[in-house]
């Protein structure tokens, strides 16, 4: 998504402007993917994420510069048919046997093997799944030491059809195509750190 | 029965008695703060600022004879701002109480209640700071669970925007801890680009024992449970009797019972905006009043170098 000239702009302000243009263009023609943004080299990746989240750190401190951009639910697919996509959120439970609310704790919601995941600011659920488990984001960031297990369908669909696509990408695409049509969960409910709730201890 | 008897005739002569001093029977957590090293004084302003270098020079390359120069590159930096929370306790002692306690004269009292009001209040404050440090706070008071997390805005940085500020976080495969959960977290966070150097794993006592049950028992064939020869738990300086690899698994009282935290301890710091101090206040009627205050904040130089396994509720 980001071509050579963007990465090698010599001045940070021009680099930011080029990143903004690239993002705007990709949103306009609906080609934007989180995978492309997360796989971009630094500082391009951070600049792009800042622009998507309506902030900038030109002064060295993050400052709000605009409205966060929403790119809609993102279809994520587990590479393995036996895996599941999990979204973490802060919730709370009662202390077992009482009506006293316990301290907040991290809970997870399973979205199944294929899911359209919301990516609203500031939670950015889909982005966070891809950051820690994304294929091939994790592969790239760990320099091949680890592999991601969740793939962004839109990115895969495009990449598999490109002339220079690796064979394994084409193979994964063919394998996943059959599972693509029926995502088995709705986007997750948005929960904040303090406002989450969950049923009492099972 | 005539004569001096214990049953009836020594009551006036016998002093009401108890061993001097007070036995602490109230649980207060004083085990957490020492893990973060010597507190770091704030340097002015409302936050301790950590400058993060997150991007290198993109012009780095190999080149061949005669190649033209490319564009110059530069490093990139952003500042994280870690705040402190102010803590206080108030003490009030009436003139009547001071008189009757003889200002703590040990000839009159079993324990110096006035002095203890101060030392116990200080312990109550430390308990509160410890509890906050183990909590989920993203703003002051910041907690370790908020720091070691994959999302949320902390120290002014949204971890979803600044992905190099995210900790590696994963949910347990089930609600019961499995070795594979720790393996997954450890390998992902140890490799690039998290590059953690975890040297302690924190969990609750219950989860530590759950893990012990999975790892096996000492002396059982095929077990992978290592026990330290160093000595028992609960002794200052002894971190644990269990290890994951060579990393001690440290049970922490008051830590939520659903997580394992892999911590690179050198990344943590306890900021000291104000050391504990006692100020006498103006008297109210015949009472003396005092204010105990301090301002502290947990921070982290590099949250990315810590991991968390969640949802272990069993």
C-alpha cells in the first residue's frame, strides 16, 4: 500500500503528508487493509495508525488532530479450521456467593472461526487481534520466528491474486475460500474498562 | 474457705494484664512495592516522562561502487507520560485521650496507641498503594494489569495506535491454566519484535498451585516441576519455590485470580512525587490533627516487554 517514495521521504512532515494521502486514497477506493498498515515499516505504520485514530505526535507528544476514521467491520478468518478468534474485554464478576462486585478482570468472547470484527476507535478490536495473531503480520514482525493464526480476508483475497503472491498465500486462500461465506458471529459489543459486566461465576 | 483465695480475694490487688505490644491481625499488603526497586523521584511537572525511540533510519542499506545517494532518514521518538496519585490519611486525637494515655507512657499503657495511630496509618497507606499497583488502572493510580495489556490508553499513549507500546496478551485456551498458554505467551513475547526478557512470573496463590498440579509433583516420574532448594516461601528475598524454565513463578497476594503476568522487572519503576510526610494541622476544639500524605505512581519503561495470559477463572 505504501510505495517506496512514501517510506523514503526525507522530512517527517512530508512523510506524514504522503501517508495521509495514501490512507485517504485507500479508504476512498476501499482497498485499505489493517494488515497493510501493520506490515508497513516504522515510522510509516505508526504515522498511518495515528492518522486513522485522529492524532499525531509531531511535537513528540500525541495530540488529537482530527476525527478517528472507521473502516467498518473487518472479516477475520482463522488459518486453522479448529482455531477461534477471541476478543478480550474488561468485565467484572461478583465475588462468588455475594452481591459484592469483584475487581475488574479480563474476559474474552469467542467469535468463532470466521467473524466480521468491529474496529471502532479506541478499542480497535480487529487491529489488536491482527497485531498479536495476524498472518503474516506476526511472521514479519517476529522475523519468521513465529506465525500468525488469523488472517484478514480482504488482504488475503487481494494478495492471493497478485502476480508475485507466495505459493503459501495462494494455498491458504484456496483452503479458506470455502469457509468464507458464513461468518458465525456478529461483531462484538463494545465494552470499556470500567463498564464491562459479566455473569456471576459459572 | 478462709485465707487468700484466687476465687474471691485477689481481684483488687491484681493488675489487669497483657503482654505489651500489639499483634497485627489485620491483613495489609506490604509485599508489592519492594518489587519495583528504589522509587524514582519525579523531576518536575506532573508526570515522569519516558522518551521512546520507535523507528530507525530508513536510509540504512548496502551499496555498490558508484551508486547515487538515496534520501536521508532519521530516528523517531514519542514521549510517554506516567502520572502519580496522591494518597492521604487523617488522624485526630482529643486532649482527653492524650491525657489518659499519658502520651504513650509505657508505665500507663500496654501499647503506645498514639504512636501506633501514625505507624498503622502509614501501613494502611502502603496497603492502598500496593492494591492500586496490582490493579487495572490506566490513569492515576495506574495498575500493573493496565500496564501489561494489549489495549487502552496509558501514559498518554493509546496502545492500539502505538502498537510498539502493546504488551503481548493472550487468553488461556480454557479457564484452567495449561503449559501451552505460558509457552505461547513466552515464545511470542521473547522473539522479535516484543523482545521481552521476562525474569518473574506473577500470579495468585491459587493459580500457582493449579499450575503445580499440571506440571507434576516433586519425585513423580516425568514431572517438570522444579523446586528451589533455597528455602520456604514467605521469607524476604525468596521469590518462589516454582520455576518456569529458570523464571521464578511468584505468587502475589491480592493479585486477581485469573491471570499470569510475565514481567521484565527492570522495565518497572515506582515514581515518587512526594515521599510520605506528616503535617500537623490546626487544632479543632481540644483535638490535635495530623495529615499523612504521599504521591506515588507505578510506571513502565517498555510495556511491550511484558506479557499476560488472561481468563483463567477455574
